C-alpha cells in the first residue's frame, strides 16, 4: 500500500513531537545509539534523540541521571528457553539482575547505561529477540494467548499468525511514524486471553459458514485503550479468515497512520479517531482499501480468564500439563529466570510464557513429571499455588523508575497484598487488585475488580502519597471499566480500606453477584 504522509499537508496541525519525528525517523536512533552515544556517553545525547530512544525500546529512568529502562517485545509472551537464558544473563550483566514482567507480556530491564546498549541489542538479536519498537509511536508488542498451541480452549494455534503480523510490522518504515503508540492483540482463545477490548486493534475467535463449510477465523475490534480517557474497542462487522488477518491489520494501520490525529499527543490514539468517525465509517474506509469482506460470523468469545493461569492444568495434548506460576507484582530476578529456563528444558517443552497478569507459565510438562517439577526450590517463591491476594495483584512500575509516576506502586502493592492475605487469607472471594502510579494506566487499573490510581494529598505533614479507588472492571462479553468511588485514600489507610471493601462485598453480595455484575 502506498505510503503518502498526508498529515504533512497542514503542518499547523502537528504537535512539536511530530516535527522531531519528521526530521529523523525514530528507528534511526538505534544506529545513532550504537555508533555514537554508546561511545560518547549519556551527556552527549541530543534531547530530540532522547525522545526517539523509545523506538529502541528504551526510556530514561527516574531521576534522569544516566540510567535507562528497556522493554523487550515477546509475541504472545512465548519465549524459548534459550531466549529466556539470554534475557536472564543480560539482566544480570547490565540490569542489576532485576526482571519485570509487564502487563503486555513484555520483559522490562532497569539500570541500563547507554554504553551497554550495543551489546544488549546484539545479544538479543542473536536469540531472535528485539527491544526495537517495544515503545514509541509504532506497532508495539503483539499480545495474545500465552497458551497458543497448547490450549484446549483455542479454535486455532495462533503462533504462526502472530509471527507473520509481527514480522511485517517490526522495523517497517512505512509504519514507524504513527500518531501515537499502537497496540495489537491476536488470540483464538474463547476466554479472551488476548484482553481484546483494551487494544487499538484486536482479533478474537469466530466461525462462519462459507460455501457450505464452517471456517475458523476472527472478528476484529478497533479503538480500545486505557489512560485518562479509556475506551473499549468496538467490533467491526466483518469475518476475517486467518490468511486475511495481515491484510486487515495493514489496512487499519494505514488509516490510523494517515488519518489519526497529530495535533495533541493526549488525543492521538486510534480510539479518538474511532470515537469521532464511528466504527461504520471506519469500516467503510477500510473496505475501500482492502476490498470487500464477508459480514460478521458467530462470535466464539464466551468469557474472560483475566489472564490468570496459576495451578496445574491439562493441555490439549493428551498427558501434558501447563503450570501457571505467580510472580509477585511481576518482579523476579535473573537467577530465578535462569532456573525457569532450566525447568522448561528439564520438565517441559522448552518454553517459558509471560502473561498479561505479569506472571509466568511453564508448558508441555508430562503429567508424571508434574510432582517433581512442583518440588523444585524456585517454585517456593514463584509458586503455582499463591496466596489469594498476592496472586491477583498487578502493579505498574511506579516512581521507583518511572518519570511520570506520582507515587511508588510496586512495593506498596506487594505490602497491601501481603496485609490482605494475612487479614483475609481464608476468604473465598477472588478479587483482582491493580495499582497504577499515574493516569497512563500501564497497570491496567480500569479492568480490575479494585483499581487504585496514585495521587497526592495535602496533609498537615505536607503532601503524601494517596490513591483514588475504583471498583467493578472486567473484560469479555460483559466488558466494562470500573467505577470511581468518592474520596481519596492516603497510602497508610489503603490496606485497611481495601479490607473493609472486600468484607463489605463478601457480606452483602447477592447470589451470583460478582464485583462487576449486579
Ligand atoms: Fe509510569 Fe504511570 Fe505507567 Fe505507572 S502507569 S508505569 S506511573 S506511566
């Protein structure tokens, strides 16, 4: 498809970030890092290039004194053991051994220096991994079903399809200058393992009878996203055969690239274009580009697992199981990750899989080996049988490393989960609690049973950390964002307030009622 940067026709409609992108493509910064900044060091970095570092998957870390965080994209969260070892060893060599699993199935390092980056890029590439375009105004990590290929509840194995779409978009200069970040999800799991509704573009399982035969394919959803103005993606009226997914993804991305807003950065995501145009007009525009498509078929999404897989579960392959592990608030270390790579080889199919709930799955374990796997020492902390609240607590990076954060989140989330487990450990209720440090919502606060967003409150002792609380978020067929409760709770009151909230829910809920449905 022709690449015509039509947004340049009226430069008065461009924000200042857009001019930096026109002057130098974000992807070009990778070469500049390797050839220039790695030698000259942090002080030599041009401020505009610092903005472009995101295309290398790199952000400046708080407090902007020479250290960086880096994100590694992982398609559907599926890593080989060799890739897992490479990630562990790079984390040990350059990132103080700290490994974070993100809510988009990526891995995040901290404490990197610009001098380290050429070696990191090279060693990642050697195992087929990239940090490139894990951040920036471009197509990012494609999230999906971490159980792809082993899942009893998927209509088809999406592994090859996700690779195909990823390979098309990754480092593709036709799409390296989008108005803003662009998030895709592809899953054929009937329990919405791809968290479809919060993506710019999502493919979900569907079937349709065509020429007398039932065809397995997808429905497409567009315009989802979180942050300060969250939107649920809306379904288009078309059925997409697997071999047409890339064509549809390309067409939608072209429309976003050429018609997405570039005037205000906080109003540039695809969700704003869809909200203004409506999904019907957007679809008309798409069909002009890609030609006619069959109308929607039968939707096969029946619920939402909320991306949790802890415990031991049968795979679609007879005699094999996968084991979902809890990674408390998504943080582990290089030694633990190395151990998981060893376990994947010794007991499983050699894969280590990250989830959108910031956890990890080991797969392909013969049933007779499960007990021995469960006895391994590393699973004492990364346990498949976690305490109730620790198992369902998600947190963004927070002000430990993130320049946009208003408050600390990760350690705080861990402390709150521990408190709730101590106080309410025997409770039956399963409550998903998400913490975020600012409205950007990397910790996906809006889809939590209880979502907490960091803020500051004035007290006699000065400004202190506090949280706004919202309840009742979910995805899947009942998808809805959570609703804000009145008031703001200072940090030292958050744990007891959540305890009261959970107890109130337990004691007052009606038959069949859940946090989001009443
Ligand atoms: Fe940083 Fe805000 Fe994202 Fe948390 S939600 S990691 S504070 S940008």
